[in-house]
C-alpha cells in the first residue's frame, strides 16, 4: 500500500421513503502523506458526503453501499464503530463549515480540547491542558491562556475556526478534512484561515482534503483537484493542469465563472441550467443537458473517468 | 453574574409588591376583620368603634403600607378559624404539602430522565414505544381519576398501600413544626399514592419534553462534531447532548412544579392529606378571608422565590445567559 488514503469505487446511498437515492456514485481517489487535495463542485454534488464517509459519519439515512476506503493500509470501511473512533479526531480530523455551530455552547474551549485529547491518549488533565495551550499558540490566537476558560459565544467566528483547527491538531492527525472551512467567515478572515491551514499542513506534514465551492481558493492551496458533479468525480488531476487546461466542459464552465478568469469588463461565463436532482439524473453523462458539446453518445452511455492527453483524468466522450 | 442576580431579585420584589397589593385590595373589599375577631354578636356601634380603632377607616394607601409593614415583620394577620396567627397556621400545614411536592418531584426526575433519554436515543425500541403510548394515556387522564384508580388498585383491591392521611410522622426539629413522613416506613408508604397521582400530570409531559429536546440536540452540528472528535457514545450522549437537553427542561420544570402545586389542593382532598391545600379548602368553606389572603401572599412569595432561584440556576448552567445579564 503506497497511499495514505485510498478511496475505491465508493458508493453512498440515502435510504429515503421514496426509495434509495445514490448520492455518491462510484468515486475513486487517493491522497498521499502531506498532499493537499481539493474537492470542488456545485451544491449537492456530494462533496460533504464524500468527506463524512471517510470517517464513516454520514448523516442518518445515508450508508456506504459499495466500495472500500483504505487508510495507512487498513481497510477502515470495514471498521466497527469503536475501531473507527480511534481514527476520528485522532488520525483524521474534520473541520466543519460553520464555526458558530461546531463548538458545544455550554462547555469551555479548554473542556472541549482536553476531552478530545483524553479520548485518544492516557494523559492527565493538566498535561492535556498544556498541550491544548501549545496548539492554541500554534494557531496564533491572541491571549491563548484566557481562551481556555472562555465559552464559544465569547469568541468571534474567525477565532472559533482557529480553535477548531487547534482541536484538529491536538493528537496526531495524518489528514485534515476541511468542509468549506471559510464559507461562513468574512473575506479578510477567510484568507487568514486558509493561509494558516496551508502553512500548518506544510509544517506538520499533514494531508488536507479541502472541500469548497471556491475554485480560486483551491487553486492556491491544493496540489490536486477532484471536480464532482451529481455524485461522480468528472475530472481529477494536478491543480495546475485542471485550472489552466481543463478537459471536462463542466470544469471549463466552473473556471470561466470565477471572477478574474475573463478579461476585465467582459462578462463572466455561466453554466446554463442547474445540476439535476439525484432522483432524476439523465441517462448517459449527467452533464449532457447543460453541455454545448453534447452528442448522441452522451445521452446513451456514461463516460468513464479516463486519462486524457494533458495527463489529467476526465469523464467525457467528446474531449480528449 | 452578580448584576444578573441583583436584577432578578429586584424583579422578584416588584412582582411581590404587585401581588401583595392585589391581596390587600381583596381583603380590604370583601374581608371583615371585625367579624373575624368578635363574630356576629356585637352591636353595630361597637363594631364601628372597633373598626376605627383598628385603623380600618384610614386611607387605602396608609392601610396598605401598614399591611406591608406587618407582612415584612412576618405578621400576616390572624385566622379566626384556627384562632392562631395565619403564618403559624400555614407553616404548620406547609411541611405536609412540601413533602408531597418533594416526593412528586423526585418521582418525576427519577422516571422522566432515564425514560426520556432512552426513548430519544432508541426511538424505535420496544421500551420507547411503550413509554410513548403510556405517556399519551397519562396525559389524557385527569388527576382525580388517576388518584381514584390508584386507590382502587393499590389500597382497596391489593391492599398493599395506604390511601388516607400521612401515616406515622417524625417531629424533625423537636418543636412541632415539621413532622416528616420521610423517615418512617409507614410515612413513606403513605407518600407513594398521593405522589404518584400528583406526578401523573407532569410525568408524561416531561418524558416527552426530554425526549424531543434530546432528539433535537442530537441533530445539531456540535454533536456531529463531538462524534468527529472520536468521543465515545457515553460521552457524546451523557455529557454533550445531556447538558444541552437539560437547559430548557430546568426552566420548564420550575414552571411545571408551580402548576403541580395548584393540583396539590385536589390531591390533598382525595387523600385527606393535612397540608396547605387541605387548609385552603377549609378556609374557603368557612370564609376565613384573612387566612386565604395570607395563603395567597405566602404561595405567591414561594412561587416568585422558586422562579428566581430557577433562573439563577439556569444562569449558572447556561453561559450565554450570564453574558446577557452582565451587559
Ligand atoms: N441527510 C440527508 N438525507 C438525504 N439526502 C441527503 C442527506 N445529506 C445529503 N443528501 C444528498 O446527498 C447529496 C449530496 O449532499 P452533500 O451535502 O454532499 O452536497 P455538497 O456537495 O456538500 O453541497 P454543498 O456545497 O451544498 O455543501 C445531496 O444532494 C442530497 O440529495
Ligand atoms: Mg457540503
């Protein structure tokens, strides 16, 4: 096993009253030690579900219906819940979207940090407190000592997200999964938090899976990109390649819609139409109703994710 | 926190003033202290003189201030029915009612917490389903019916529990004021049926409240995050979810115990329980207005006190309230 994390043919379904819907439809990707991967795509594409399925925490009617996930050579998709707890928050940490909702309002920051450490390590409370303090310093929070005894509501959103980053550093994470970690913050803070995350991943040699809508952020922070559409990865490759010479028409559209990607004064491109809901994904390529290049084969056959000329993987019949 | 406590206490004082004013106004209008004192066999002239001596013809405000002045010193007038100071009558009946309420609160807490939490964590289990249907039944059954049913089953039919009075009590402080039923087996047995019927009103409500609060909390982001941190189920449920569940429940508990108190009157009647409710009914029957008003003032003070304490306790468990209070 050479990869730190390997997701193979992952399929996730939600058991709804009207029947099962497939939210993740057979995706593959890998992550190596210290590598940073971005997952981008429209709302509902399945980015968050992908992130949560790695630590087996998909919300209720959801379940992994096929495929496997390997972490450090172990098939963690077969782990029991108690085995999984030795991974969660310990080897794989998560950062959620809204720092205002992520911390428990009735416990102090110190309490929430110390309990995390003590869930994974046999150490005394005072040792745990010392480590918590050290990590708070690492995320450059002002007056870290005071923070330990404060409650979440006493801190701003940016500070809370720093604290959550500190929590994810507490034990010895190999991977941080950050699900839109800056969406709920204002723009100046967003950049600070992203810088901090990137810097920490570099110094601590941690892998990062950055889930976001924002191709701009991803292109600055990550080395690889997976573009998701309707539960599938439709393009996967080195960030530079994907951003500068995208293959899939959907990726091209996404990049065209980033401010700054077109000449000043020119209209931003926009992908016409909307992503289909999971219950009525069109036959063939899920993107075909919105695609300029659509040909008869696109409505009949699902394109496989395959290597294209520029070295990236893409799922498109037409482009190569 | 300090400012918050002061503010709550000031609010409590204002509420008490309003209530005492209402109580006094009633007493002033329908009560007849002269009759309370000497009965009917006195001539109108003598009555008028007595009324004058007692200051009953003074302006309303002066009389009210005098009433407050006495009340603060612990003098709430005399009961002609018992021929004792009202406060003494009330405080002799209070322990019985307090013990009834304590037993009821204990039953509610001991049963609703585990059942509410269990049915939130395993809503599809047999126990949870049973709890839910049983509590539906409990909610729709009036207290007197529950009481009579309990008496029929346990006292009349099975004959294993007493249904009348307080049984054997122990004088707690040796001064005759607090006779407790908690220290003897007989006293405890006498508590069971009245407490069960009294708790039957609030118990289903609390089970449902705890269950729905807990289910809501379990869906929150911070609980999902607690799982993502790798915490054990015991910790996620009993520490993270439980404390957030309790917050609203504590406030509701304070209010509901107030309502439960109102039901003690009925319960005490059914079980011939010599408490404040029993005393109240007697005072109503014999038109002892003075005692009734004293009862009103005492009960209102207790309510205000309990609510204030509950709010302050809530302030301690919920850090966000504290901040609001100190601003
Ligand atoms: N709890 C749930 N119950 C039912 N379906 C769900 C649930 N959570 C997710 N889904 C389905 O999975 C799909 C993917 O959801 P996911 O949250 O991964 O989207 P996303 O790409 O993260 O979108 P966003 O950018 O809005 O966060 C959704 O379109 C939805 O149909
Ligand atoms: Mg999402």
